[in-house]
């Protein structure tokens, strides 16, 4: 069973970045519920300075330029709520492109095999080389999750990718980072 990280399809679609001067504490988002203290993220479409004509599309359904910051439009928000309501929290963000939402994955599990026995160097090598080994009995019924130790990233399985593809979701790509055994 393969496991993937969600990424922006930045070669085909434009994507959101933080507005200049934005003061987000997104580095502290580790899968905890944020709703009670939520201050909406301030986002804008990335514009490359000096580039005359950017041919990338702006009609994306989702943007995930930063690890663990998945931004979705209203249609995709409904898909997430219908399929993953127990694993996520949906929070509004501020953009000049209409309503978008931050998907906070609260499904945080101990999924990486033997991570507690790994040295810092072994963990860094695993991350750098995308050679995660996940615990199959724990992840086999998952679609989207965070690992309790590597909580910055959103991991997904084929069932998540199939749902996105079946709904023709635009703006995301999936990078294989490991497998489950």
C-alpha cells in the first residue's frame, strides 16, 4: 500500500501563499482543534515578479503550497465534510478570490513504523529520501491523516486520491513518500 503527501500542482495551477505582513502561527498547527482560537489565514494568489505572462490556470479547487496548509473552495469543502467530517476541521480563510477554507486534519495517528526507535539522523534521511515505512494495520483503513511525530504533513492513501480524481478536483498532486507493510 502506497502513502502520499498532498502537494500543489504548481506547474499547471496558480496557488495561494500568505499575504505579505501576514502573521500566521501555522508552524504550530499539529492536528489540534483550532476553532476556538482561529484567526483566519490571509492568503493571495502567488504572482511571480518579472514574469510577463503566467499561463498557469487560476480555476483550482485546492491549493497546498505549504505542507499542512490545505486550502479548498466551497465545492471541495462539501466533499471533505461529507467524507471526512470525523478526521478534519474546516475553517474559513481570507482571500480576494471568494470563499476558501483551511482543512485542518485532526486525524493524528502513530503511523510510521519504529519512529520512536529512530535517531534524528535516520528520521531526516527518511524524510529527505521519501522512504517512510508506515504500519499497515494502522493505516490500511485511513484516507487522510497526520502522523503523531511528523505532524506537519498531510498523508493520504489511494482511497483519498480516487475520491479527488472521481470528483475531478484540480490543483493538487500526490507525491509518493513511502509504503505500508
